[in-house]
């Protein structure tokens, strides 16, 4: 969800204004995904690197995160959406951690859209924490080296319970992954849009899906093999 700051600055406003409008845009995207019966939507709200931003902006983003978690979770629940926060949650204040736990608990049995919010998240962190989990098992003698396979590592990485990521959308004009779901994006289609996040609407989301639908996904095979199924 990139481009909040530039969107605000282009209107002569403070970056905070952009983040607030970014939340509106996010609400719209969640409704769209839910209505289209998309199985899972993972949004990058705050990266491990975003702490390096000016203190005032970080504080404001945390406040916004806290407020939005509180104000939106009932609505999410009403729409049968299952919320999960992925990332190093221990890096947040106690008060935010509590809110996160409550929000996840309330929605844990919902069967609609799986909404994952990546917060204090980094793809490298995710792979590292998974490696650590397996190393722990080896240390305890519960896992042998030969049992460390791609599947076994996958199972320790976030979102393992969900189908593989099909499509990654980045707004704001940059063509980068910026430490998002590094492991999970191995075979995802990458879609980059110049639209700044607060302007990303249902039509823009649909455009991305249309481009995705037109792609042939070969997963390493040839076109001919794919055609034969
Ligand atoms: C993305 O918008 C939102 C967050 C990282 C929280 P930016 O804040 O990165 O906006 P630009 O890239 O400066 O326009
Ligand atoms: Mg940015």
C-alpha cells in the first residue's frame, strides 16, 4: 500500500493526512476482496524497516493502527472476515499487543476472507524465525537434518495454512518487493500500479485481477504441459 505520503504532499498536506486516507482505501479494498470472494488478502501495513521513519510519523502510525484495530474489528467480524496479524508482534506496545490478541480471538472462527495484516513484518524476518523454529527442534532432538525440507520450512513460515500467493499488487509506482512475503511470492504474479494507495479503488483492483486472469501460469513447466493439465 505505497504512496500515502506522496498523495498528501501533492495536496499540500502533511503525510499523516495521506495515512488517514490510506485507511479509507484499505476499507474499500477489503470490501472488494470480500465481495469477490477472494480467499485471502494480505496487506503490508508496517515493515520492519518503517521504524526508521521520523519518530512523529511512527508514533502517529501506531496510534492509527491501534484506533483502526479497535474501530474496525466488529465490522470485520460481522462480515465473517478472519483477521490475523503477521510479524514481530512483540515489537509493539503492550496495549497494541492486547488489541491484536482480542481482534484475532474474536474473528478466529470466521470462514470468509482471510485478512492478514503484515505489521512489523519483513520477509527476511519471516524466513529467519522459521529457521530458528526448526533449529530449535533439531536442538531438542525432535528433528533430523534430513527432515529439513522445503515443505518443512514452509510450514514454519507465515501463511502456510493458506493457498500459495497468486498475485502481489504494489501501488505507488515503485517496482520492488521491499522485503514483503519473500518466500511466499516465489510463484506469484507481480503487478505494479502507478496509482498512489489512497486513490486505489475497486476499479483499480479489478484491473489488477483482469491482468492476472490473462496470465498463463506455468510453475516451471512448458506451455504445452500446462495445456495438457
Ligand atoms: C505507505 O505509504 C504506508 C506505510 C508505509 C505505512 P508511504 O508512507 O510509504 O508513502 P510514500 O511512499 O512516502 O508516498
Ligand atoms: Mg513509500
